[in-house]
C-alpha cells in the first residue's frame, strides 16, 4: 500500500515534470511568435526542448491520440471525456488556454472530421468554467480572424453572444434582399461552411439545458386552463435539438426539428420568438437565438445538398395507392400547408385549393421577401408535391364550390385554413380619398403582383420622394413601412400607443428604425383631407393621445387628449389588422362562426360544427401568428387521420372521383373561341369547367391574362355547364384589356378565378310591372344573363341598350343574343336602342327613354317599373340613379370597380355608401357587385376610378397603345 503510494507519487512527480517541459516548449514557441527580439534565445530553448524526452513522449501521445481518434472515435470518446487527453486536459487545467493551443485546437475543430466532432462533443460536455476559458481564449487569440469573437467572453454565456449576420441598414434599405441573413450570412463574408457551423455551435454552447425546458414548454399559465406562457406552440424539442447541435450532430438535430415542424425555415425567421421560446429563456439578457438555430438547420442542409430538404423515403404516391380517402385543404397559408404536408406524409391523397394564383397565403402576399424569401415557400410546396399532394389555384371555396360539393366530389374530410384576410379601416371622415389604402392592398401589389418591377403590369401608388404614413404598430405596419422605404418613400409609422406597446417582432421594429423609418407615437388619425381637384389625400389631422388604464389586452389604453396636429401626407396606408373573410361562412349556413366572424371549433379540437370539416390558423383565431397556424394545421392533421369508415373499393371510388375533380380544377383556361363583337370589343369563350358549373347571373371572374399581368375583374356574360365554358366580353380600354384582346384562340389565361360576387337578387313581379335594364356599351354583356333570368322567371323586361355609335353595337341581330331573346320572349321583352351620335336607335343617352318610362309610370300611362338595373360607365349609372331616385324606383347598380384580389382581402374596391346619414364602406367584390344605387355616394365614389389614371397612361405608352 505504502509502496504503491510512493510509486504513485513518483509517477505523478514525473508527469508534472513532463508537463513542465511541454509547457516550457509551448511557451518558448509562443514567445518566439510574439517576441521577435529574443528570437535567438528562444530558438535555442525550443531546439533543446524539442529533443527532450518529455516532448518526444508528448508528441507520440498526440500522434497516438490522433490515430485512435481517426480509427475508433466511439471508443475514444469516453476516454477523452472521462480520463481526458493529456494534452488537452492539461491545457484546460491551466489558468488560461495558451495562444498556440487555442490556434491548434481551433484548427482541429474547424477541420470538420471525426476528431473535430469529438472535440465539439468534449467541449459541449465540460463544465461551464472550462467553456468560459475556451471562449476567453478565442476572444483573446482568434478575434483578428473572427472579429465577432472580440469581447465575446465579457458576460458570456448569459449576456453576450455572436449575433447572426444582419446586412448594414444603408445597404439593405435600398433593395429587397434578405435583411437578417442568419449565421449562414457569414459565408458571404468569406467564412467557410464549417466556420459558420462552429459559430452556430458557439451559440449553442451557451445553453444551460434547463431541466424544466421553458423554451419548449413555457411557464405554467397564471389562470387554470389557460395557455402556457411562452414556449413553443408546436412543441419542438428545443433542449434536445440544442444538445444534438452541441455535440456536433447537426443532421440529427435537423431530423428532430423536422418531425415537429415541417416549416422550420419559415417559422425560425418570423415567429415572435421574444414572446415564445426565447422570451422564457433563462439567459434573459441575451436568450439563445433559438429562431436562428431553427432556420440554420434546413438552410445549412440546402448549402450542402441542394435537394436535401426534399428527401422522400419509401414514398408511394397516395393517389396511385388509393388506400386512404382523399382530403381537401382550403387555403395555402401555413395552416393549410402543414396540414397538407402531414396528411400527404401519412399516405392520404390531398388537394390544396387556393384562392390566389400563387401559394403560401400571407407568407407570400403579406410578408416581404427581405424578411422571408419566396423560395422557402416554394420549398414547402415542392415537399408536399413530392409526397403526392396536389394544388388547385384560383379556386375559391364558397364561390367556385361549397364544402358540401367538395365532399360530393370525393373528399372525405376538409380542412379550412382560409386565414383572416379582411382589412380593417377606421371609418373616419375622408377615408375614401385617393391615396388611402389598406396594407393588404399595398403589400399584395408589391409582394404578389410585383408592381414595383418594370416588366409587371399591376399599378402602384407613386411612392418615391412622397410623404407616407402607415397607421398601426404591428408586423404588417412594419413590413409596409419598410417596403415603402425601399421604394424611396419617406415613411412615418403613426401609432396610438407608445413604442413599448407595439405588437411587433422586436427585431423588425429595430430594423425599421435603423433603416430610417420614424415613429409618431401617441397619435391617431381623426380625419383625412384631400386636394379638391385631384381628390388625392393631402393632409391628416391627428389626435394627440395619452395612455390611460390597461385594457383587455393588458396594454395601457390610448385616450385622446383633445389636442390635435395637422400633418401633410401624400399616401396613407392602413395597417390596422384583419377581420375574417365571410366568403366561406356565407356559403355554409351550418358553419358556426363567432361574433367576429372566426370559425368556431369544439373545445380542445379543430372540429367545426360541420361534420368532417376542420379548421385552424387565422380562420379560427383571427389575426394570429404563423406558428400558431402551423400548430393548428398539425393538430387538425392528427384528428383528420382517424378511423376510415370505407371499404377498399369505396376508397378507390372516392380517390378516382376526387382526382378527376382536382384535374378539372387544374385544367388550363384555354380560349376556345374569339369573336369580334365591335370595334375594340371581343368576346372570348374560355374553358373553365368548375366556374361554369357554379356561375350565376350577376357574378364576375378575376382574370390574370399572363403571368406578369394584373388582376382584373370581368363579368361572366354567359356560361355552358355541359361544355364547361364561360364567355367573357372585353373592351380594350386600358393596356391590360387591350393586351388581353390581342390573345388568340388556343392561348391560355394565366388564371381565372370565380365566380365572384353575389349573384343578382331575383324577384318575381306582377305582369303589369317591368324590370328596366339600362346598359351602357359593354354594360350589355353583364346585363344579358340577369335579364335572361328575369325572363325565365316570367317577368316583363325592358332593355334600354345604349352605344356610342353604330360601329360599337353588338348582339342586336336576330341570330345574336339580344335578338334571340327578343324572338323567344316576344311579349315580355321590349328593347330600346340609343346611340350617342344618333347613328341608330334613339339619339341620346339611355336616360332619355328611361325618363319617358318613369313619366309614363307616374301619370299611369305606362308599365309600373318594379326595379331598374343599371350597368355601364360610372357616369351613366350615376345619372340613372339620380333620375330614378326622384321617382322613388328601386335601382341597382352593378359596379366594376378597381380590384386586386376580388375576394375582400385588399379593400381596393371600396364603395362609399350612406346609411342613416353615416358614410359606410362597402366592397364591390364581396358586398356587390350589385349595390343599391341610391345609397352610393357617387360624388365620393366616382373619383376612385382616377386612382391609377397616371399609371394607366404610362402603361399605354409603354405598350404602344397610346
Ligand atoms: P393565411 O396565411 O392568411 O392563408 C390563408 C390562405 O387561404 C390564403 O392564401 C388565402 O388566399 C386563402 N383563402 C382565403 N379564402 C379562401 C377561400 N375561400 N378558398 C380558397 N382559399 C382561400 N406572423 C408571424 O408569426 N410573424 C410575423 O412576422 C408575421 N408578419 C406578418 C406580416 C403581415 C404583413 C401579415 C398580414 C401577417 C403577418 N403575420 C405574422 C401573421 C401570419 O402571417 C398569419 O397569422 C398566418 O399567415 C396565418 O396563417 P393561415 O394559414 O391561417 O392563413
């Protein structure tokens, strides 16, 4: 025992001596590098020590160590950690790591081989005090090569970290490229992929691996039954993900995250992490950059292998396999996409039906590319497609079809992820003026329709050098303001509370301020004033606010002080949040919605009140977040994938039917026939089977002529359910309609969506009455199907059809539409033609014969006019409305207003109407197109057609049409 102790002592003394020599050797080498005037002396010392036994032994150990590491790293790991390598452990036992050791260690770490990964694992597993020593060493010795290491050790790990790479404000405010480039962004500065990986790993190294996992689970709710505060809405196993990364197992970490969240590349960038995972991080001064780690993983996989994110293991196309019934997903925002992805992965044949011509929901049309690049959404779509998922765009559930019809088409269950896309306005005086629009409209014009790019057709309000205010304090306001800044506008955000109450991702606010956007807090618009001649907004009067007691949201309530301030403005964007779109609800009386219009679910589920119909995301929550939408989509996918109540052959029948329906929805909209109706007026017969199936009199479609075109509304002039065709009549007035009119038979439209708007309200009248239609020019095609329905119902109809001149008239011959109706309904259809120049019919406007009829009715000599329907140039409709108002005859105007999405999402087609002496906002696309002409405030409505007049003229010149 004593002998053993003695020999232990001896060997320990010997080992200390060896350590001493090794230490002196490295010290001399370091001195040699740092202290050039003692070169000779140091050189001698080095040569001496190099030949010492201790150093030779040490070098041999190191070589052995390396060989063993390379040949058998698994075996080596416990030795490495438990017993320690002489060299490394010895270094870590010193007060500080030496410069040369730090360089060598770093060199080994960034080699990206088995040894370097073992070193990562070693460093991840050592106690915090050693980690600190390591960070001090890289701060002191490596910050020349890595400036981001400078000062890193101060307050590390809790208060200091290496931030992701953010492009400088002056550079990024001029373009739409990604602002926060994440850790991968450091590659752009010349660092290698492995170096970047180590920067990420250094961020991970700060983690404490807390037992209670607040980042994943959040804190317990303050009230029983409430949601946990903070944490991850989709319960990504964040501590495990970090642990795997800490051990250098990046691929496994990616695998883990993918299982919980198929959109890490998206949510990592846009989640409000400061309220969720990072908000509850115990390193509260500088939480771990969990969002950045989350999106680094898929992004780094992409750097390594372009197709890494699309691996499909053991994939069998579910449509071909047909052993599970088909599922319809409505809406392609994060809720719908996740739902479709998970169900496709489970082997269900899935079709996603999307209202727009592009996929992604708000991620595409709302969030700008400088925050979320579109190719990330394309990646998700590709992933779903690779799993057999199908997409039908330009398809509006509630219009193109109903939920019930989808089920009849073969879909077993339906998930509704239609979002909350109806913009809110303030309903204050002057809000109808030109130059005041919703953030949805502005962002859609830029993000979806690329209005800011020269080769795209969609017009955009003039922004460059203009004074712009954005009203609101959330992410939408920030995205809009930053977009305007990039287009050369001078932007202020007007917010009624203070900066600290803004419901915005903190990072976005900070970036906006850095980019030169100013804040006008404690201000709320009270009124907008316009230039009398141009009708464009010129000023706003702002209420000066102060903060009162907290309201339901927990934030202090803004209260008007009674003081005001006048501000000169050229453009106003309303970013006040969104309400629910009523389209699905209006078509489905059984679908229960809340008083805010959100679709209700049974508690604890995603089930709606309609059997086999589920919902989630903003459609259910109202404006919320992408990750919550994704979480709902996931939850619904689990609920949908339940017991299947069909036999094998029943499933096969359902799949065949749903597939055929999907194919009909996807079929390209081809021009089958082109008919020249009159000068500049063309009739197109277009293949659009699902629209033809649902079309009703009075409805219209949204047309995208070509990929870079603009979205324009066109009335459905006729349809044929059997042939699957619709008829559109286009008068070439603007450059888009002129270009469409140049299309030929066999050409395809880039997208037609519909039928949109409410069908005409048809009523049966007495024989003695007549329904009068006043059609101005191409007002006739939209009138034609409504008039036909009245005739079919047995009503008497009088058509007053006015054209500019003889060359412009159409459908009047016996074998044409109006002529045929006259022949068929001889006794019940009177047709009166007028022409502005007297070249045929009555000389003058449609109001002439109308006034005669009204007078005759008044003096009892003519038919009673039950209602007047007027469609045509706005001035004509106004004149008709003014005339019939005097006689108290119900009058309906069908409005073809400026539109973008035509489903209520943008608010562009605003029609000011007066109800009980108050101006109320109606939207031609969802409340109309037919509105009571007598409540329309025509004086306010007519100038709205001038909104893009200047841009339209420029476009005509560009296309040589002017
Ligand atoms: P949406 O993304 O709204 O998608 C719904 C889809 O359904 C759309 O494509 C729509 O066209 C389609 N649709 C609608 N009606 C129909 C119909 N009848 N038939 C067929 N298709 C239909 N959240 C964050 O977490 N972080 C952010 O930074 C953030 N920034 C935002 C910035 C802006 C400008 C906006 C507007 C929102 C932002 N949000 C943010 C909120 C977030 O984008 C939404 O909560 C999320 O997109 C909701 O997802 P969803 O799938 O429920 O709906």
